[in-house]
C-alpha cells in the first residue's frame, strides 16, 4: 500500500480486498474499528488483531448456527430450561455442565430421559 494513500482510498482498498477474500465481517467493521483504534491510540497490530478476531468470532457464530440448523433438532432446548425436579440430576451438576468445561476437556455429556420430563 502506498504511504501517501488517503484514508478514503485506503478504506476502498480494504473493502475491495475484504470482498475478494470473502471476509464479510472485516468489510463491515473495518472503518468502525479503525476509527475506534485511532481514538483509543491502538497500534496497527492491535487494530489488525481486533479486526481479525471479530472475523473469527463471527465465523464461529455463523458455523454454530448453521450446524444447529443442519442437525434438525426436533425442538430448541436450552440447559437453563432443564427441569431438575423430575430427575435425579443434582442442580450443581447442571451448573457444572453449564460452565462448559467438559467441552474443553473433550469429555462427552449425555442427558437421557423420557420425553417431557426435563
């Protein structure tokens, strides 16, 4: 990139590159994050790290939504909706599961039971 490139030209170059590289979050948030970085005195590397982290986070969220939709679960259920009054599961166990540490440790967790009991 040319050192004398104006902010407008640089913004247009970022938009074009983000489109070409299929980086929709970079395209959508580059200007806003650049203004915030300039205002906060963030380094160029800090700005780039924040912009790329936003892209990674957005892709992970879209992937989660897509995989949930592709799984075709019959009903949308949340762990906080789990009713422990009808099952022998200790509420502390549910709270431990909600923390999600079992995911990071690659341990399976299965809650089985009859329909409509929890």
